[in-house]
């Protein structure tokens, strides 16, 4: 049977059998199905995470917390995981967006292991997706895997803090990590460039894994754009949902200062447009595929090697509250042991001192006895007859 007979269309062989039309078919399928995209934001309070998300999506997806609520939250000394969902549609294509917020991260005096709830959430999403894949019926799988994590760095002008290094190491090993310098308008251009260099030096020295977008492209303009995006890492951003008026009369989103306006979408002021392009316009598909083919596949391979098919993941017996209580009990026990050891050493020293005193007294008594024996012997010799005979 010829290709013409099989297709029923004599024009099908004019330019081939129609394989070249496959991208159009895929485009229709993807457009109809849409996609899921999960974005996580991690950073200390006051770094502008909420403002950035609302600026990025041009809507108030996350309601900002007032000062009273934020102070009350800090008293809880816990890291929460809040999920905000939205469905975005543009040119007949829809994206089911999940924004994962982490209030309470790094807000306390003791921030040891404060990134564990973040890591646990990422791995739990992998685990839930893995369990759904193993079911006989896989229709309607809920995919909440985190495709990108924005880590907000406080613009202190120095470098990464130890908390940032440890948290970024743990998170970057499990998800596409994108470092972001918050509130870039608080640093001068020179200080910002120096701060970026210090941050990247620490990232390289500590072998922190961050997302590296692909550079090569068939289009020279796309390749140039990709290189510009990579050169901007870590992204310095300014977030603002307010419109202000510039000196030349333009209405732009930004922040008003006595010296002028810091514009959100001005590449001379910050990297907001580059970060938005990376997340949405140019590399969203690569973020999704990297999560699927690299991070999730690594988790899946590790679990399949250590577990039987369908076997649930062993629950971690470790609980932060119990761990703190255990540490407190261990500390009290150690202090009591040290106290008893000190008491024993003092008692031992007293015994040794008493033994030395008794030995000294015994030695003195022994010497006295010897002296008395010598005197008795001398007296006895003086009064004996033999002694008188020798005197004559």
C-alpha cells in the first residue's frame, strides 16, 4: 500500500508523508492540556518575597502580613509551608501555578536546621508523585513537585551567612535553586557588583548547586539572551506593585526616592526582567524537564534501590520538638555527670590527702619508736656488768 493510499489524500506526498506536522499536533495537545508549575520562595522575613511574587504575577496572590501578625508569627519559632494556587491563561494556554511560601525561615536566634521543613516538603512531593506513578490507574495524577526555588539573600553588602550556605546546599541538591539578592535598591551599583561577586565566590567555593540554564541555541539572539541571563546570577531584584511617576512623565512600577525612581522593569536598575524571562518566558519548560529528568529521577532511583515496589517510605522518627527535649535532657544529664565527677574528684583528693597525712603520722610514730628503742638499748648497755668490767 502506498503512502497516498494510506492517507487517502493524494496531496500528502507532495512534501512528504506528513511527519513534519507532528510539532503542530504536539502544540495542540500541549495547548489543550496546559501545564503545572510550582515555584517556591525561601528567605528571611522582610526580604520582599511576597512583594516579588505579586509583582511577577501582576496581582495580589499573597496577602502581605502586617507587623503585628509577623511578630506573632515569630514567637511560634516554626517554619510554615503555605501553598497559594492560581491559574494563569494567556493566548489560550493555561498554567496551573503553585507558589510555595515559607514564613518563619531564618527569623530566630537559633536557626539550626530551619531548612529541614523546606527539604522535607520538596521530598514529600517527590514521594507523593512516586506513589501515584506506582498505582494501577494513573489518571488524574496531582503533580506538586517544586520546579524552581528562589532563595532570597539579604543585601548586607558582605557575603553569604553560614545559614545561607547550609540551607542553599541542602535545597540545591534537591531542586532547581536560583539565588536572588533582595531589595537591590538598597545598594549602590558598585556595592551591588561587589556583593554579587562575593556571593558567587562563596557558591563556587562551597560547591553549592544552582540552576544553570542552557546557553546554546540555534538562534543567535536567543543564545545572546541566555548568556545575559547567566551573567546576571545572582539576580538582583526590586519589587513593587505601586506605580510611580518618573521625571520624564512615565508611569512605571518602582519605588520613589528623593534622588529619583528605582524602576522594577529597568535593566539598568535591577534584574527583574531577566529573572521573569528565566522563570516564565524562556526557561519554564527547561525547569520542568530538569526537575523531571534530574532531581526527581535521582530521588526515584535512590528510593527504588532501597525499597520494594509499593513499599511506603520509612517515616522519620526525628521530630524537632522531641529532638530539642532530647538535647535538653542530654545536657542536664551531662551536667549532672560532670557535677558528680567533680564531687568524686574532690572526695578522692580528700582521701589522698588523709592517706598522706596518716602515712606521715605513721612514719613519725615509727621513727619515735625506733628512737625509744635506741635509748632503751643504750640504757641497757650502760647498766650491764660487762660494761662496768670494761670501765676498770
